[in-house]
C-alpha cells in the first residue's frame, strides 16, 4: 500500500524532479499531491 502511494506521488512531475530548494515548499506540494490523490480515490468510489 505504501509503495502504491509513492508511485502515485511520483506520477506528479513536480515532485518526481525536485525543483524547489526550500523544504517548506516541497512539503506543501507533497501535502497538496496527497490531497489530490485522496480526492481522486473518493470520486471513483462514489
């Protein structure tokens, strides 16, 4: 399950190739990507 989540996160190019130098921006992008993944999963389950 964890490996699948990492694979979903790596589908987002901005996270796969880290352009941000600041760790807080990268963390925010990770949280946004996680939210988008959860939203997509919820949309397909209903």
